[in-house]
C-alpha cells in the first residue's frame, strides 16, 4: 500500500530589480514564482504564478528540464500566470516533444491558452482545476 505524501522540492521567486523613488529604494513585488511539489510518488506539480517573462525563462526551463528527466508525470498549473513570454511557451512544447505524454497543463488563463494553442498545439491542456487533473495522473 502506498502512502500519499506531499513534498516541496523547489521554490523560486524573482523579485526583479529594486526601483528608486526619490532617495528611498523600494523593492518591487515578486514578478513570478515557481513551486514544485509531489502530491504522490510518480507525479510532480509545477505551479507557476505571476509574469513568466524573459527573466523567468531560464529558471522555468531548468525546472521543467529537471522534472522531465525525473520520470514523473508532470502537471503544470498555469492558473495564476498573468503573462507568458513566447519562449516560455516554447519551452513547454520542447519538453513535451522530448518526453511525450509526461506533461499535462491545467487551468491556463485565456491569454496563456491562446499562446499555447499557437506555439504548442499538441500539448495536453485542460481548462479545469488542478485537483481533478492531479488525481487522474
């Protein structure tokens, strides 16, 4: 009997450069966050939040690459992504091409879904919530 465990393996937050307002330096709110956790032994969830812009591409690609080579089924939760740079979408398409059938994207926003439809038309994308998709994996 397998016991269901949830572990967080990697959390990355990019805050961007501080901005100057007069003599005071004001730190910007984080632009993106990547969380990886494993709700079960053979499934990992990559939850992205915020703006996946040019500054997020390298970390997103590295995280996705690590997951692709882990052998796990990977659920990519895009429900809280407010912007996606085209190269980030291409990274998803490339990862799915290298490890077909390992990636499942859930809950992209309308703008992100439109980008994925153009740049990664073969990617497995579900409009629903993460709970139903993760339990199916």
